């Protein structure tokens, strides 16, 4: 009986890569949250690595915190280190929803050690990064134009709203849509595609009713057919404040009630049944005392749409 044990172990080792490949085929996307909060927590600000399932060539959706999130993800086994290699070569491109510091601080601070790569975003966002950060005064000019010396590390790639753009070396493509983040400030939503599967990431956004606009309605109209077809694998959307936050003090953000109201608007286009079980990753909670617990409690209590609500943790792998 004893000789069978080494044979069994050998078979197990041979089958393990096959089993992992089979598991990866069940998913379309791997997501590693490098930062999940909406302020105050300096080492845990909005940033999400996304790759096709089974791949290790990532785009980074926003970049509030990078290195600390990568180090946590390595500790959890979600990424293979060292951290410097992930930051320099694992991240192939940045997609920045808007240029507020809690969405770009990690990009700025790690720029001196980074390798050349593109930064995608709407025109206004990219202009703000170049003009207000990469200007030789706030920070060295790692951009490709502007005040000398121009270091040319990052190539700015403006996205035309609604048009799909391939992201080189990732197997992903993206469409961007404008959002209102406290009129007249603009944010963006990114619809990523891997083959025939999609993932929707919304940067900071206010509700259409509060912002007196139709940006979210336009996004829902775009993704409704994908929801009905089962091709939209997850929605990443913020809930920054509990419901008690006065409307006049939302500053272009959502509460649980407003988030669910917006997804109810999506359900009017898809039918309620199509949203049942859809993963909705709740981002950007403000870490004030009791705030995050209240946001989670209020969302869970009012989830009449049957959404699969997910509250991400820094460094913990998500698969969709």
C-alpha cells in the first residue's frame, strides 16, 4: 500500500494545473482590489486590478492606493510578487475615472519607479492630470507634453464616449461614459470587455435625480441588453454615505437608497428577473465611524431586486 502514496501525490501535482485552468474557465474576469475606500484611509483608496480570468496582465481602474494594496494581495495569494514587478510590468495600463486625489495618489507616488505605459480617460480627466499634477511644480512631468523637462513616461490616451478602444497587451477593450460627480465636475464609467463578457466600473457618481441629469440612465441603456443576455458579469458602483446624509451634502455621491433606486431604473429596462443574482460590488464607502456598517446594513435590508451584493476587501481576489 505504501508505494501508492507517492503515485497519488504525483497524479495530484499533474492534475492541479488542469484543475486550476478548469476553474478559471468558469469565470471571465479576475479582479484584485488594491483599495476600496472613499477617503481618509490613505493606504486603502479606490484602485482595482482587472484581467481576463487566468491572466496576469492587468489594467488598473483608478489608482488611489497601489503599493500597499499590491503587498496585501501578495500576502493573500491574489497576486504573485514581488510588488515592484506587479507595479512595473503587471499593470499594463491605467484607466482613471476622474482626477481627484483619492483616485490618482498611488499613480503619482509610484510614477518615479514605474515603466512607460498608457493612461486612459476622458479628455478633461487627462488634461487635469497633465496640467495640475504633472506640471513640474506639484510633481515631475511624467506626461508627454507640458512644462519641461517632459519625461514622457505616460502616454495619455483620451477615450471618446461610447467608442470601444482596445487596451494593448491585456486582452481587454473599454468603452467610457461620462458621469456627473457634483455638477459640473465630470467622472466616468468604464465598460470592459473580455471576449463576449463585460464588467462595468463606475467612478464616483451622483444619482440622476440629484444631479439633474441623465448620465446614469444613458449607461443603463447601454448595458441593459448585456444584462438580459447574461453577458454583464458584475457592476462596480459606489455608496459613499449612509441614507442619513443630507442631499445637499452628497458632493456627487450615492447613498444605499440612491444606489438601489438607480439599479431599479436599470431593472425597468431589463426586467427584475434579469438582475437577480447579478454581482454588484459596492465601492468607495467613506470610513467615518459607523458609516460603512450602516451602508452595508441599509443595502442588505432594502435589496428587493435580489442583487448579489459584494463588499470588497483590500487585497482579496474577486472572480466573475
